[in-house]
């Protein structure tokens, strides 16, 4: 049995990741390694968010002066004449490096004594995106996490007035950390969403109406135009879509159905009596290999099950076996027919 990782070890690893990502963007392999580390223990998400927040605080400390550098800062500075007498290879006191600052301050924050979300006066937006078939978990500095679905892009700005995420395209799941003083806002097209503490997803695709799903908490949904400005409050287990005429349509969704619809965050697609043509369209979001349906009658057949989102061929062969269909694989796709 492997030894359970201690909180100190998690804080140390989180500090290393925060510093590494602050110095340079991760490449594909490093990003995948980071996401595996993050998802292996729920405590790591909080530790990494704390480390990011503390790093912002440490970087702002440079405003103390042009000569100030956290990596060379000592917690007990000595007079100049005394400092010159100290042998460099045997310092009397340990140097307080940025890594030690992050680990120590993160541990204090984890104890509940302080909260280390220190937003800047004017935040610079950070952009995150995913490619086809990719999902990505993004911890924000305030403790919120965002999971991006395939081919999605967001920009994030955190400052003293608001925590703002703009969904430029695709789909994102938000688990919002509570902050009564700084609202969490999501902008998608001309739709604005506001939450204090909630879990909800927003989907904005060119060929579909805007859709919001609330898992828990509540979300204020507002559509702005020159003519009207009306707010809708969405509770837990609710799906809201923006119709073509601009009205917001709400429907209750059972928790188990909501869980199925958000299976994409685990790299899966879940169907219950779903027309085969609709399932094929969903797979097209995740893979360049298209599933083609031979005729309308085959497309009307329904499918139930849970499948890997990036394996359309495996899905097609399973469906063909269950529905007594023929499957033909070609270099540019897969065809299902009688």
C-alpha cells in the first residue's frame, strides 16, 4: 500500500508547479503531467490554487522597491556592516526563497487563518483553450476551478471589482469558490451569468443555442440588449437555453441526467435512448473521424450507453453489434448502415 501524501508534501509540489508555470508556459507533455498530478488527489486542487494566490502576493511585493527580489530576501535583514562579515557559504539564517514563501504561506492559508486571494487593481486577462478531443482542468487563483471541454477557449480576469471569465467558444464547467465581496461573472455572447458559490456549465456553439446547466447553488442569468434587460435566477438541477427569439427557456433536469450530460469532463459521452444521428453529431465534436449514417431509418435508431468521447470507431462497432448494423471503416470516416 502506498504511503498517503502529507499536506506538506502536497504544498511543496504545488509550489513547484506554480513557480514552473509562472516562469514559462507548459508544453503538451508537461501540461498532461500537471493535470494527472492535480486530478490524483482532491487536496491538490486547493493547494495549487493557494500557491498561485500566494505567488501573486509575492510578485506584488516587488513594489517595495526596484532592488527588492524575493529570491534573495532574508526574513531578518542585518545591518550592512554585519552582513559583510557573514561568510556566503555559511549563512547564519536560511534564505527565504520564493518556493519557501509559497510553501509556508500556502500552509498558513490551508489552516484557515488567512485567505490569500490578493487580486491586482487591474488584472491582465489570461487565455486558456483546448483542441479537438481535449479536456483541461484549470484552477484559478481564487480557488475556483474551470474544466474546458473540447475546442473551447476562455479568457480570465481577476481584480478587486470582479472575477470575470469570458467564454469565447465551446463549453466550460465552473465550480465557483465563495467570495461575498467579489462576484464571479461569466460572459458568453450577450449573456451574462453571476454566481456567488455554484457549480454550473455554459455551452456556446455556433450551430446550437446557448445553454446553461446548474448542478448546485444558484446562477443569475441576464441577457442585455438595447430594448430589454431582464434577469432570471436559475436554481440547482436546471437547464436553461436561449431560444432563437431571445427568450430563456428553463427546464428541470434530474441529478442523474445532469451527471450523464456532464460526463464529458471525464472524457466520456453518455446516451439514453438517443437517436443514432444525434450521437454521431456529438462524436464529431471530439474527433476528425466522422460517423456517417447510411439512411434516415438507421439514424432514427436509438442508443444507450457510456462511451469514450475520442473513440468513434469503438462506438460505431459497439452500436453495429447491438443494432445488427454493418460498419465500414474508410480513411476519412466510419459508415453505419443495413
